C-alpha cells in the first residue's frame, strides 16, 4: 500500500511541475507531493506523510468532481480511493521495512487475556 501511494504522489507531483513549470503555484503543489511520495517510499514519518497524501488526494478528487469533462468522474473516484488508502497507511503505520521501524523500533500491540471470574 505504501509503495502504491508513494509512487502515485510522486508521479502526480512531477506531472504538476511538468504541466506548468513557470507558475509558482505549481511548485507549491508539486514539490510537497514529491517530498511526501519520497517520505512514504522510504517509510519516513509515515503518519505525517500518509495524512498529507490523504489530504492532497482528497483535494485532487474534489477538484476533479467539480470539473466537467469526459473522464473527470473516473479521475475523481481514483483520487478518492487513493485518499482512503492513504488514511489506512496513516492508521496502520509504516511496517517492518521502513526507516521509521529502524529509527523508532517496531510497535507491538499486546492484547491482554480476557478477564475471567475466579474459579470456586
């Protein structure tokens, strides 16, 4: 999942810069998308990068929903699906193969045994 969102964010950022390289707004949008994609690719600060990717994908999806065109709806649905996957990455964490796991250690969730009434 992390690889999918990372590559998508990176490609989206590069396309933003290629489409209009002289406009300052394209740099404001494209460069952070590339940085978020690279952070997700290596698994660095995954919750922050995942939340950023989710917000960016959601904004892209909403903008495509407002646009008119032949395939605007399909692009919007794809962007919203990518936003949902980004939320899942944010909630699940970076995983074992990530820079976060190397820097901060793996998180282990210990589920306590169910409390049982004492035996008589």
